C-alpha cells in the first residue's frame, strides 16, 4: 500500500511544496533483488579501477549541479543557500578522495609470518547489499560519506532518505545514474519503517548504516542484531567546547559561535553545544559571546516540530534554574539564537542534546573540572579544546571521552579524516581509511607451499 509519508514542506513558512508516494512492498522486493544481482555481477567481479572512475564522475557532477542540489536542500530543510552550496562542495571532495585513494586502501596486504613456509595476505572484498538510512540535516553529505567508500569497495546500496528529503533523494538517484553506475548499484527507496525492517531481515542485505537519532539507532540496531547484520551508527552528540586560555578572546568567541550554529542553525550532531570556560576568562567570554550570539541572523529549523522540541527543552532548563539570553521567542520553525548560563551539573539540559541554535555555557575552576564536565554526558562524538599551552591541549585531549578531538579550531574535518563516536553517539567510523573498512570482508589467505 502506498502512502504520502514523504513530503517537502518549506520550514520557513510551513508550505507543502510536493509529496512523494512510498514504494509498495513489491517495489521494495524488486529493489533488493536489483541491488543483489548488480552486486553479483558488477560489485563482486568488477575492478576497483572501474568503480573509482565512476566516483570521479560523481565528484564532477556535484560540482556541475551544485546550484540545483543546493536549492533543493534549502527548500526541503531550511538550510541557508550558502551553507547548502558548501555541503555540495564537501560531497565532491568525498567522492574525489575515494576516487584517488580506494585502489590503495583496498589493496591486498601481505602478512609477515612468524614461522613456516609460504605466505599470507589479507584481501578486502565487498560484502554485498547495504542499506543506508540517512537524516534530513545534511541530505547530500550524509549520502556521500556512506555511498562513496562502500560503492568503491564493490558493495551495492539501498538508500532510504528522511521523509522530508524526497526531492534531494530523487535528484541524487539521477546523478548516480548519469555518472554511469549500473542499475542496482545505488537504489533510492521511499520506504516505511515497517519496510526498513523487512529490508534488514532479507538475507541478501549484509549490513546497515544509520545516521540519526538515538531512538532510530536503537531500533535499527535491535532489528539488525536479531538478524546478525553488521551496523554502523552515527547518532546524537552534545560536543564540548573547552576554553582554558586564549591570547585572542575575539577569535575564540567567533570559533565558539561557529561551532554552535555554523551552516545549519545548530542542527548538527557534531556542533559545539556545551561551552566549558575556565573561571579566569569566563565573565569576559560570556559577555562577548552573548553579544555575538543573541540577535544574530537566524535560519528556520527543519520544521516547526523541531523548534517546538527545542523550546520545550529550553523552558525546562530555565525552570531548573538556568538563565536564558535571547532576543525573541519562537515563531513557527524560527527559533532565536540564544545562550543558556547557570546550568546545574546533572540537570536535564546538561545531559541532553539541544538540536538548534542554543548554546550552554559552564564555568569551571580547573583543567580537571573541565574534563569532568566535558565527559559528564551520555554522548561521545566530537570535542573542541582551546588553550595556549600545547602540553595542556594534548593532555586534555587524551582524557576526553569522544571519537574526535579538535584543538584550537572548529570543524577541522575532511574526507580523509575518520568521523564517528562512542557511548550513545554510536559506533563505527565513516570517511578516511577507516570508513571504507566497515563493510568489507577482510579475508585471510594463507599459502603453505
């Protein structure tokens, strides 16, 4: 049965722009079959060199069609056009990275023997059909970082996008076709949650990668576990920005503001949501940071429902004693850039992810306390450290419970750098040399004589 679960609603005004029908159960079965047959022919028996040539074309297509795709993203989830264009450029770099490096990353690896005659090697082979479940906040980037490495490895991809991103999902499907990928290599599916469970259960599907909420990740991991399928999860985050010392307060204030809201109105898993400031510089930082944030130009959140959730979290924080600095109140999906101070340790806000343009500031007296506050979260995705002392930077970085640490900068990520977290932020890695390793069979071949 078809439904209109997938729809484009302009979050700036709530206008319904277009609707897309979900696929029928029969169409889902055909999609799995197409991906499986293409894996058996193109993925398993084709060459890495042939596949990376297609990735290079995809990189070029992202550059050629960046304006079209960026406009779609802005229409679907409210991202400012400049930020959407930047997202497309990152996608182009991801496809180019794996086009340049996949051959070497997938090459056979000789294994030195401790004794005996002959030889041994490690061969990386594709697993088969993979399901990608992608979120709305980066409709193109999330697809690129999932699809590029795993297509390079020879896997085939079923891609279920977020219900509010059906137009970009269709556009990307066309791009893969125009790049020369065979039918079945990359298949967009407008699937329901019930159909996702059916896909994961299918014996031809070998793994699933999800970027999204804790709730969605837990549900998918449970289903995959029942069917013994490999899972990669990139979930929420409440990344700390630890500011211990600086010789340029204005620059640090700007970096902290960018970490919180740059590009997506604060709707990023690795945004710097909790700003932890040493007492020696706390008051100056709060004064300048609040002036920088409050009243800054805003973008709508992805939906009115998202803004309402954020509003409820902020109201709860204030009820528990926090102080809110804001220039206005929520208006539909529009939420003002705001600052929360005086948040008590262990309060709800200190343990939650605020997915929007609201920064939380914590005052600490020592380096040790900064580490304790930074780690006092169920999440462990990224983190940021600012200090003029290189030894302190390395010392603190080694104590942070997170998958990523960036020192004296923000968003210093790239196609070559692994991305992922620990704790309730998920497990597994995307991008870089580790990303292409997640869904390959590392087959040991031992020759005795």
